[in-house]
C-alpha cells in the first residue's frame, strides 16, 4: 500500500527537496504540494492524503493553524500531520503538537528520519526524534505558565504510570518493553489504555500531559 503525502513549505527549494526525497522512497508518493498554509488546507481536504507534512511557518495560514484545522480536537475526521521546523522555532513546534500534529521533525533530520516519521504517522503512531521530543516538551512544560491538567476520572495503574514515564523519556514501545520486562503487545495495551483514560488522540498528547502534570521529575 502506497502512503499518499501532501507537502507544504513556502520555500521552493525546501519543498522540492522534500518531494524528491519522499518520492524516492518505496511505498511513498507525494500527491500534492503547496506553498502556503491556506492552499495546504484546501488541498488536504480535497486530496485526503494519508499524511500531511507541513512547515511550521508559512504565509496566509501558518503550520500551527493549518494543523488545528486539519487535525484539531474539533475535527471529526482528522488527518495525520507531521510538522517540520528549525531549531529556533521550538515554541511553535510545541504549539503545533497541542494543535493535533502527530509529530515533528527538524528540517535537517535527513531522509531516513523523514521516511520513518511518514510511515509512523500513516499507521497511527507519533514517531518524533525521541531525544528532541523529550527536551522540547520538558523545556516548555517547565518554563511556560500553565495550569496543571486534571487527573483522569479513572486513575492510572502503577504499570501505566511506569509506561507513561518511559514514553515521556522518548522510549519506543520496544524499548519500554525491554525496560519494564513486558511484551510489546502489553506495552501497546497500556498505551491504548492511557490514550483512553487521558482522552488523548495520539502519543504526543500523552507525553505532553506527563510533563504538564510534573510527573516523576519530568
């Protein structure tokens, strides 16, 4: 099955490069590209790609608002969105994740990480460069004044708390399984339970909730 991708970036060279990299990957095809956020939203709604790759800063409508309109909490049938940014736009990346993006990449992440992120988003995961994710979320959760979100109505179990903290440290499901000596299927079951209890659409929301509730020194 071919993963259909929409690419949006206002820089022609960057956009062309992203399209070239993705089209060179087996099982991935770029079905459209846009040079501003408004056009990206329109094309995404008409083409219904499997994954939207959006630059965080674009004219007309920026990547944060485009993400909110395509994948936000109020969207009945949200699309998978991965945002790309540069190091000096960390705060915008955090806001994009809150807006509904499944993950983000830095523009210099390289073809392999880009491909992995596209595949992860297409299958419903939220693969982000783990070390960058943890650093960014920790930084902004601790530096920005936010009210602490409420605890879930159904309390987390001790094992779910362990899985939660491991995920917040950027561990993959396999790494969590190894760390806690549990099977991969058990990890997935705990992740699914966390998403249900926290009313989270994806793994990124779970991780952000962990930092915002200041769990385990995160």
